[in-house]
């Protein structure tokens, strides 16, 4: 495959992706959904933390309950082939077990090396990022899930599959619902965003629009 052919395919994927809110009854194959989820699983994250989980929601009773508290997902919950919940971790401070295990996964086992890396992360979190509260730490973790979200949407679009990212919901009530259903431990994690996947029933009513490129991209 030539570079031009590859770039053309990528551009087609970018142009294909729109925020689809109503889907047809065509279902995505299990193989294709797993491939899209792999794009999330293999995504990069800050300090390699991977403080996330991705839940493919199949329980119709939970979907019905979600519709009452997720105003931005009404049609998607009814029509999407698959619906994904992006969950972010809360236990992400420099001295947490999550951070420690992320280093071990990457082969850092020498105690001196571990202490030095954790000290660097402490400075990064406290001095550089000012992550000085549980909410700030959770928001930092939640930001990482958007890397995985973008990778899933782009992967799906390259496969001819439509998607829509969703933030329009009551976060507290969704967390309560997911906790009651046993899907999350609210002391350790919380909802970050949602993603619907499927095949569009029709093209969106309004075409995609963007600011002029020269107002967004700068070289200095």
C-alpha cells in the first residue's frame, strides 16, 4: 500500500465520521466490536497508567434506566448496535497501587528505580499539574479515557461503522445506577463518558462544519 493510498483511506475515515444519533437495525459483528475495543485497550495514557475500563452495556433494564438520566443518549440507547461506558479510575495518586502496578507492568522492578520514578510522578502531579484533590485526580484520569474514545471512533469510522460520543447525562445519578447494578465500585472509579456504535439509519440533518483551518492550525 502506498503512502498516498493510506492517507486517502485515513481521510475517508475522518470524513465519514459524524455524530450519529439514530441507527439502523443492522448489528456490528462481535469480531468488529472486539477490534474497536482493542483500539481502546491499546491506547496510550499519561504515565502509562491505564486507569480505565470499557463496559459494553448489554442489559436492557440498565439501558432503560439510563434513558431517564442520560438526556443525550435517548435515541442511541434505543437504536445503537452497541453501547460502551468509559469508566475512569479514582485511585491514581502517585503513591497509589494503580501507579505502582503500572510501573511493574512496564518492567520496573528495582526498588531504587521505582522510588525515583514515583518521586518524579509526585512532582508531576503536585507541582506541574496541581492535582491536589480527589476530584482533580479523577478528572485527570477521565481525560485519559478520551484518548481511547477518539481511537475507538476513528477505528470504527475506518471500518465503515458509525459512532457518537456522549456526555449529556447526570453523572451522579449514572454512577449511582452503575454502582447499584454492580458495574462499578464508586469508591474506586466513575463514569467518564459514553459511546454509541452502529450503522446510521440516515445521514444527519445538519452537515459537518468546522472553523476555517487557518483559524485553528498555526505554525510559528
